[in-house]
C-alpha cells in the first residue's frame, strides 16, 4: 500500500472507477491523502499518474504515463 498526497482530489474522485480499472489498483481517500493498493509496479504507475494530475494534466493525458 502506498499513501500519496494530492492537490487534485476532486479530479481523482470523479475518475476513481476508471483509474482503478485501468491501473489495476484500489484507491481510497482520507482528506488530501490517497491510499493505493495493488502490485508494486501498479502502485508506482498510479503514483506517476497522480503526480501528472497534480501538475494540472487532464485524466486522459495523465494516463499516457502508463505507456
């Protein structure tokens, strides 16, 4: 499990189901912290996607990090 801090909580909450499905992780929230559960590589990729969302990229753009 990895715990991340995010400034894009609303964007992540709106796309939670999609992110969980595409990134193969379980996402939960506690304030501005996000818990990510999955395999190590999936958690790493998810942390990169969340970082891109924090930087202002759209969800579609942030998901390009996977490729």
